[in-house]
C-alpha cells in the first residue's frame, strides 16, 4: 500500500469486531509510534498499550460508550522534564502535544495498511488516567487511541480547502 492510499483510506472507526489483534501487528504499530519525528529528537513521549484487565481498568476515564468494545486502547503521554530542560519552562505544553500527534498519525496510517481501524480520542479524564496507570510525575497523559478490526467503514467527510499559496 502506498502512503497516499493509507492517507485517503484512514477513517475514525467507532465500531469494532470482537477480535484480538495479532502480536506481529501490535509490534508494527509500536514501531510506527517510535519512528515519528520529535522536537530535538528528545523522543519525550510514552505510549501505554492496554489490553485485557488493564483495558478494563481504564474504561472509566472515557466519556464514550463505544470505547468499551475496543480490543486495544493506547494512552499517549508527553514526558515533560527533558523538554523543559532543553527548551525552558512551559515548553512541554507546546512540544509534547506536537510530538505525540506525529506519532499517532504514524500509528493510524500503519493501522490502515494492517487493515485495522483506529480512532483518536481527545476527551478523556486526564487526571484519572494518570492515577489509574500510576504514571510517573513527569508523564502527562494527553489523549488515547482506539485500535481494532473495524466493524464499519467509517464516514467519509468533506475536506475544506486549508491551503493558501503565497509567492
């Protein structure tokens, strides 16, 4: 599959089959996260792959019922200390979301190639997520990603013209 095809076929999937994801595919998703660019190559991010009992434990942080049927939930965190050390106080608020976003886009495109569906979830209880996962103080959860075998195609939504050419 070409990158362009993956980009055009990626959709937010909210209905999943009851089917576990093979370990080989999970490893490819992990690689996609790792190889994304990051500010000053600090790689100041951490991703928690939750399945089984760990997945059950985290469900209370979501505001969406459909998440309860997702086989894999990934919690995306920014690591603030190294970013602050490199760029100064408050830099984590800028660079952690950018770095995590780059990784998630890689993951979502890899998921398309693997015939998996995914959905980026921004609305989660971040404080409760940090508590349940017992995250280190310097790790801040930013969002989550649902991944699984899609039970729907996903809606094709119209795109706005967001490009302005200047010469």
